[in-house]
């Protein structure tokens, strides 16, 4: 799938064909067609080869806000996803052992769903098929499999040293994940907060239908989320935040013992947990790039910001960034300004800064508030949940923000 383009300089080069990088290329399709954008992508994996499909019960999933789904509808991707997506019609928020409960409901907002849950490999396959179509039509040059060994700033953009060739671009977009070695090479630091927690992820079978309900349960030692999944049997995706000191023991438990402790911590609001799929875990930190734009460079996705999964907002925030960046690139071309112009890129970053700051602070604040066990904190947050449930204007504003609007 390596590019055979004779001219090896581009307007935009996207590094990383993950969910965010691939979504950006899709968002730039009209810019390529209508404005002649010269677009390229580099990916370490061979995108021409079929990928392994995980067993259905073990497939990881993401919660897409309604705003993200609307973006994918505009990009023409949603029709290929909707039949595999499970609507979230209710979000049930509660605090273990306390009276505070709040319910966010799609019907109250006049929408069919607050969001949808999609298995990551299905979303990736839809994006990959679109990338292959772009490459076949000559709309994007693909360097895959290939590796970026060095980025060097040059007048008018970036020189990019690949494993077997050298190219250049007016704008390079780093979307290669939260462990980007290229960021380190460029001297871009990170602001980090270690929560001393790990996220345990697994799919859980239930003894009753979930009816499109997502549960957010704050259980003293860390929040627990259950996301409704598609499937022949009632099944939910678990994201369980646990302290570092108990992560090893919980992760290594036999399935029955794991389910017993999960049931004891979560309770029976979702029913009885009867089976668990493959478990994964990862450390939880908040990481934000100290620089997201430089002349000829943008940091995007997890490379730009990784936030706590407590409210499932990380990927949705990245997609909002992606659309804003695509609009910025299109507007620069229309105004005959180089797409890598620092002033234009700073306009993009300033536009997104408020959204990024509010979202990251909100998730960080939730973790801090619901990790406290003193009486005053427990009472105040439960009163807050009750107030949210009964004050419709506030709840509606909160719900629509969670929906990405």
C-alpha cells in the first residue's frame, strides 16, 4: 500500500491511522476533492491486510456521544455503523450506599439516544474501508507499512524521514497515540497527573435486558461504568477504576471470584452478573501536551490529551478537535494561506482550548469528588445528584453537554 506518487511533497501529512487519524482523513475528503488538498498518511501497520477480529464477547467498545454520531453522519460513515451501534437511552448515575441518584434520559431531550456504543474494531473497519477507497481513487497517498524516523522543521513546513524515503509537508499532524516517540524527539513535554489507579476493562453478561441503560456507579474506591452492548444476550462493557494497590489481585482473580466482588461493589441495579469476557487493564493518568501547535505541526488525539475515562469523553473530545482542524485547513486554503501557518494553527488551538479545558477539568473533578469518603463530601455530592435529578433546566444543560452539544 506504499505510495507511488512521483511528487513527494504534500500539504498535509497525517501520522497514525488509528481511529482519530483515520477520522481526520475522512473529514478532509471534501477538501481534497473541492480544493485540491495534497494529502498523505503514514501508518506502521500494513493497512492492506485484514485485521484479526476479536471474539464478540471480548471486543472493546467506545461510547460515542450523539454529537460524534452526527459528525460521522455528516462524513457519510454512520450508515455503515448504525446497525452495529447500541443506543444509550438512559444514563443512571448513583453513589454506592447513599441516597443520591440522577437519571439522564434521551426522551426528555427529544432525541432518540444520548449516544451510541460501538465496538472499536467495527468502527476501525469502517474507517479502514474508507481509507482504502481514498487510496484507490488517488485522493490520499498511503505510506503503509512505514515508519517516521525523524521530523525536521524546515521553512514552509516539515521534512519527514521515513524508513526508506524522505517526504515533506506544509503541515504534519501527529495522531500516533498517547506514547508518541516523535513528540519526545521534538521536545514537546507533557503535563501529567497520576491518579494511582488502573482501569479494568471487560465485557459482562447480565441475567436481564439492559434496555439501553448506561450505569455510572461511584463505589468509594473508584467509579464503575457499564455500557450497553449489542449482542444475542444482554451484555455490557465494564470500565472499573481501581486503586493501584488492588489492581493486581482483582485482575488475576478467577472469573467467578471477580464477578462476586464486582457484584458486591456495584450492587444489583443492572441485574446479576453471570459471565465475564477477557479482562484488560491500563494505568490511569491525565496527560496534556504542553504544546499542541507549532509552525507546520499539530498534535491530535491521545497524543494531545488523555483524560480519565470516568465520563467517557476522551474520544468524543478528540473528534471535535478533528472536525475543527479540518475546517481550519479548508479555510486556510480558501484564503490562500499555507495550511501550516502558525497564526492559523493558533486560531484552531484557541478555538478548542475552552472545550479541552472544561472537559478535562470536569472529568478530573468527578474523580476527586467521588473518591472522597468523608461525611461532608458524601452528603454534598448526594445532595447534588438529587438536585440535578429534580432541576430540569440544569439537568438539560448538563445532558446536552454530555451529548456533545
